[in-house]
């Protein structure tokens, strides 16, 4: 496993565990129009853990990279919602805005892992 794959596996694994150990934090960024936030918190946590597992296994790594890239794109609306929600809080807005461009390298790394997988 190369460094890029190990880092993405670690990020997804830790984030997945965090969804279950600190669900209130993630519930707060689920856009209300999606309904029950805990459902989405746990669902995205399962997806992150699943992607980490797929990336960790050489035989499923290509699919794991594709799934991880799709997941990173799929959670982006929550990041936009967080910016809107935090708009009147200068510190919260700054943190939320800083997170937006971080999705780009995560999508890129995931797609690169898929392209490089044997």
C-alpha cells in the first residue's frame, strides 16, 4: 500500500469511527431537508468505513477509490450547508469555508488511487 492509499484509508477510517463516537457533531451539519440527521450520520459513517476497507484490500482498491471519490463529492453539500449555517459566526464561517477546498485533494487522491490500482 502506497502512502496516498494509506493516508486516504486512515482519513476515511478515522472519520467513519468519529461518526459513531461523536454523532452530534455530524448531525449538526446534515441539511434539514434530508430528514433524520442521525440516519445520515450513521449512513455516512458506514460508507466511510466501507471505503476504508475497500481501499485497504488490494483486490478491491480500484472500486474503493471510485467509491471514495463519489463519497467525497456526495458529502460536499453538507460542507456548503455548514458555511451557510455558520455565516453569522466569523470563526465558524472561516473554518467552514476552509473545509470547502479540502474536498478537492480528497476527490483527486481517491480517483488517483482507483486509476493506479492493479
